[in-house]
C-alpha cells in the first residue's frame, strides 16, 4: 500500500493558489481513479482506492502547510507504513512553471510543508514530486506570491502539470521511481523557443 500525500492549505481562499498544487495533484489522481478524498482521518481528508493496479491512500492534510508532517506521521502509524511507502507532492517555487521534478530523497529546500514532513517522519528518505511554480521575475515576497490566486494562464499550465503528475505517479506505481525520474525529470524549453 502506498500513501500519496498532496500538501496545501485548507479553505476556499487557498484552493486555486500555487501553494495548493499538491492538493490539485491529489484531486487529479482521485478523479482518474474514482476515489473520494473526503473522509476525515489523522487531521487529513483521506480516500482509499486503487491506481495502476496498486492499493493507494490519497491524503490532503488539513493542518495548514507548516504542520503537514503531523498528519503524515499519524497516517503512517495508522496504516503501519514506513517512509519508503510514502510519496509527497508539493509546489516548488525553485522550479519554473511547466516543470515537475521527482526525487527519492533530499532536503526540503525552502518548502515549509516538506520541512514539516521530514521533521515528523525523521528522515529525508521520502519520495517527492515537486510541481514548479517559480516566478518569472524577481518577487519581493515569495510567501505572498505562492498564496495569491492563480491567473488564467497559470491555471492552464497548472492543469497540464497536475495531469503530468498523475501520469508520473502511475509510472512510479507500475515501473518504479527510477523509471519515472528518467522520463519526467527533464527541462522544459522556454515558452518562446518554438517561435525562433
């Protein structure tokens, strides 16, 4: 059984912000596999089902981002899972829009939700799928940037990215994380390169 967690903030005011790309990726997997992620459990909304022939638990912690680890740890205890059974999806402001990056382990970087998960679980050996939302220009307040509602163009790119994230998760489940890293950890060419 695999626990797939999307990080975000609860509440309608955050639903369409870059910081909720992890939640949107869980929603994508839920929609694809007819899983209802609505049962309150371990400070999260949870749904059980199958994806790519594997038993999965989809979860969206409702603790707010900085305390996400509390929920992840409680879910791991409840379902008797280890760090190798967990995959966390979250927004990444150090990656450009349109890019996802899969990793088997590593530091949390600047992401407070990922920091919380690593601290609660006690290891950096947790698979993660990061969804790019980096600003194109220098931004003075990055926290405000990731918590602002996405514009129409951003929403279109976000929909493509969470769809790709869904494809990547299915590949992880069927072929392993190394195969998914080889396929999806590629640079996205600049948007205007086709016009050159």
